[in-house]
C-alpha cells in the first residue's frame, strides 16, 4: 500500500513494485477529479488498485488498514511544498505530523506485521549543524513543513522502539523528475524555460538563487525506500547524491539543454539572466518567492544506505537536469503546458 500514489514518488514506487510482481494498493484522497496523470505517464493507471484514504480521517485509515492488512505500507502522502507550509502551518502539522501517528496506531492495532516506511526529509536538518548531513546530524528545521516532518520521523522511531513495529524512516534529500510538481524550483525552471523557448511566455521569476540542494532522481530514490523494507530490522537511512549545487547552476544547465546560454548580471533582487542567443531577459527575481526562513545548504552523505542497503544513486545531476528539460521541451512543443 502506498499513500500519495498520485504524487511524484508514489507513482515511481508503484511502478517499481508492479515490476517486481507486487499487488499495489494506491491510497488516494477523495477528490472531484482524482489526479492520475503521473500513473498515466508511467502506463500503470489500470494496474494500481485505488483505495480512498484521507490522511486527516482516523476512522478511514483504520478501516483501510484493517480490511487490507498490507505486507508493506509506504507513507508518501503529505503537504510537501515547503513554501505553502508557512501559509498553512496547522494543516501541514495535521497531514505531515499527526497523520503519521494515526497510521502507526492503526497498524499497531489492526496489522502489526505490516512493514512501515515514513517519508522523512533533509528539511529536518534545516539550518545545518554539520556538513555533510548524516543520520546522526542534529536536526534544526526551518519551516512548519520541516517541524511537522520531524514529528513524523520521531514517532516512527518511537513506535519501532515501543511496540516493535518494523518501521523505517528514510531521510531523503531533494529528488526530482519529469513528474515533479510545477511549483518546485526544478520543474518550475525546466517547464518555464521550455515555454520561453517556444514562445509561450517571456521569462520566469525565481527567488533565492544561492540556495544549494543535493538533487537526485526520484526513480533512484524509490528503490532505496523498497530496500529499507526488505531488511530484517528497521532503521533510519539518509538517501542523497552527496553533491550540492545552487539554483543558479540548475538554471544554467537547464538552459543549456534547451539550447539557450544564460549570462548573469546584477545582484540580489536586481539579478537578471539573459539568453545570449536571443538577447532576451529570461530570468528575473521576484522577492515573493523568498521564504520567511531559508535552508541555505543541504548536502548528504548516504554511506550507511550504500553499506547496509547496497543503494547508490544511478543518475547524475547533469543527466537529471537534461532529462527534465527534454521532457518539458516535448510538452512545450505541443503547447499543452503553459506554466
Ligand atoms: P508530492 O508529489 O507532492 O505528492 C504528495 C502526495 O500526497 C499526493 O499524492 C497528494 O495527493 C497526497 N496528499 C496530500 N495531502 C493528502 C491528504 N490530506 N490525504 C491523502 N493524500 C494526500 O510529493 P513527493 O515529491 O512525491 O514526495 C513524497 C513524500 O516524500 C512526501 O511525504 C514528501 O514530503 C516527502 N519527501 C519528498 C522529497 C522530494 O524531494 N520529493 C524529499 C524528502 C521527502 P493529491 O494528488 O490528491 O494532491
Ligand atoms: O525549493 C529555492 C527555494 O521548493 C528549493 C520538497 O520536495 O525538497 C523539497 O523542498 C530551493 C529553496 O524544494 C524558487 O527557496 C528559489 O531554497 O524546489 P523547492 P525544497 O524547499 O528544497 C525537500 C527535501 C522536501 O522534503 C520537500 O517536500 O529553491 N527557490 N526560487 C525556489 N523555490 C521555489 N519553489 N520556487 C522558486 O521560484
């Protein structure tokens, strides 16, 4: 069972498990029109059995777990956009923190043999206390999202230690793909620049260009999630690429994959990126995209995952940016994406 099956990671994980011969129950919240475009993109829409599940509704979670008693339960559903968490701190706490306790309680009572995976995050390191970050690095979250996820992490550890559940927490650094949501900076850049290239828009507006992230490919990271649940004992694992790059660097590589060449001028809110091939200003800064508190630098060390799980990322940073830019170029050609 996968919660968040309609999201980026949920869809890649569903594909991985189906390819391994699993029966996949995809827990999705009720909506007037359930968002299945990622499952369509991967060609698995008809292979995933959708089960209605709302993170905020304990009775719903209990019934679903009692009825299905899944062998493995991956909790990927969340309000996952950091910027939105500053506007919706209470909802984010309910969906990203308390919901984890709801699920663990239901597993404890109705299906204690179920192996549980919690989608924890490098955002818990926030204002980093050491470089690079590993499993034992002290946490210092910088957003309501990071704070909520920290509860989700520790309640997972606590149910493992208190009740003997096979409950693992994956502390995952940023992972992206052509299926990333459009509000996250990577997809905003690749979709935005592809649409600039094809004349659907004039430029893109970004926030903090100096932020550094450890960006990997989502398809590699879901493999690590699965490996965690195949271990005899549960635990906590960092998954990362062990490299870090600025947002500015991501823009440069995406532009290059789209046959553009960015030259920077100005500083801070006056910084501008010009495509030297057309002479047009294609990147400007809008302080609206700055955050009340920022995570300036993330870089992980996934040595434990490599040693214990035999996990290592496969796709390079450059390959990731190129694959996202190419996918968005194709989408922009048929002009169906205007973001
Ligand atoms: P995503 O694309 O934003 O997907 C989030 C999923 O959660 C969607 O399927 C969404 O359903 C579902 N959801 C949200 N609120 C819900 C609710 N109240 N009840 C039921 N379902 C709900 O996120 P992602 O990038 O795949 O990330 C997967 C998980 O990993 C998240 O928990 C995220 O916080 C965590 N994480 C992500 C990264 C990363 O870099 N991607 C890194 C570390 C941790 P709808 O389709 O209906 O909106
Ligand atoms: O921001 C900066 C922004 O929104 C990355 C989620 O999956 O990974 C993700 O969280 C950086 C930040 O991702 C814009 O300030 C500049 O420093 O793509 P993002 P995130 O906040 O790192 C973690 C690991 C998760 O767990 C989360 O669920 O880019 N930035 N300009 C911008 N960010 C956005 N979104 N938009 C901009 O215009």
